[in-house]
């Protein structure tokens, strides 16, 4: 191994995975004592203890967990680089971990996967959906689709478009509660909200000629937009949802938009990914396929 630090990382990762020096040593062709000494030298060089030693099983310290996480990322990028250069013009292969909100994943991302996977038979996908923002590094996510401002400057981003939100309700709900005509009318309505990000539901609305963040009364809360959409379809209240999410419902009359001139609510959507100045070929192939199709889809 030309780089001793990379070898140390690989041995340490086997120790972390196996929980013993002897089993890790067998994996890498070293004796248990040599494996233990290598980890000891690594700890001495770093000035921290990475492994708690006991007679039963090794356990990583907090510093060891952090080192394991970063070492996996670094060695993964190194191996991907070696494979890319050695592979030349070969088709991209490997696992892509993608993350999206539940509405974006179900209505935008998943419909595009069959064509992508058909065109890239060597690629496999691991898709997670949650409306809460995930840490790409901690979750080992390759690509995430996010709405709103980007707070992590270490991530790379591709802008996919602008999403407009609409306030919608079922015809049955509006027949029962009436159609709100002004922001103040919302006080007499049941609004559907989310149980994360903020304690209160705040909607950006025009009131008295000014744009204000108005707290609206919520009757039911949920943890993702798809559940909120279903609650609106059931007549449980007014929902504030992305236009792409309810476009078919509006066109087919299952939901009705209200207060379109009052709600001023748009956000940019980006594909964000790790990799600093470069991304693995499989991730670039995924973005090259998805970005133009998602832009067209979001443009409506």
C-alpha cells in the first residue's frame, strides 16, 4: 500500500466492522498483535483514543465513530476515482443513495426512475423519503432534492426550478365551511399543518396591501406533505402544498385552489450532492438524466 494512511483507514474500518483485532486481522492478512499495534499507532498519531478495548468486544469511542464515518467517505471516493480512471469509457456502475421529500419523491422522482435504470443497468438505487432535511454526510446520501434556501455551503447544487405553493381544499370542505376570500377569513377555517420545522403554521399572505407571515389555526398536523394532501382530499381542512403535488387533483376537480391572489409563496428546488469539486460518474449520470426532466416537470 503506497499511502500508509489509507492502509490505516482500511484496517481500522475492518476493526470497527468486526469488533475484534483477530477477526479484522484475518480479513486483511495480519496477525492480531500487528493489527492492534497499527490501530495504536493511528491513535498515537491522532492524539485521541479511537477504540475502547475490553476482554469481550471492542467498541468505538465518539472520536472513533467520527473517524470511521469520514474514512468510509474518503476511501469510497478514492475507490470510485480509481475505478473511474481504470474503467475509461465503461458505463457507470454502483449504488446511488437519493433522498427527497415524500411528495417530490412520489410525484417527481419515482416516475423518472424506470427510464434511468433501464438506460443504466449497472446502477442500483437506495431511495429514502422524508420531509425533514437530512445531513447528507451522516446519512451517506449521494443526492438530495431540497426546496428552499441552501444552508450548507459545503454541498454542490443544481437549480431545478421554482415551486409555487397553493392553498387547496376539497369541494366538500368548501361547501361546509365556505370559501375564504381574505387572509383574515382563515381564522374561521381548519388549516392542515406540519409537526416539524416550526411549532406554529405560518403562511406568507397579503394582508392590507402588505406581505406578512401569518399564523393560521391548525386542526390536524402531519409529518409529510403526502399525508396532508390526503387529509385535504378527505375534506379535513385547507392545505398549503406545492403546485406539482396537487396539479392533477386541481385539474380533475378533487381539490380547489383558494386565495391565489393572497398567498405569495414560491421556493427554489435544487439537487444537492457531496463531492466537493467532483462527483462519481454514477452520480453525474443520475443528475444528467434527472435534471432536464425535472426542470420540464416543475415548469408544468
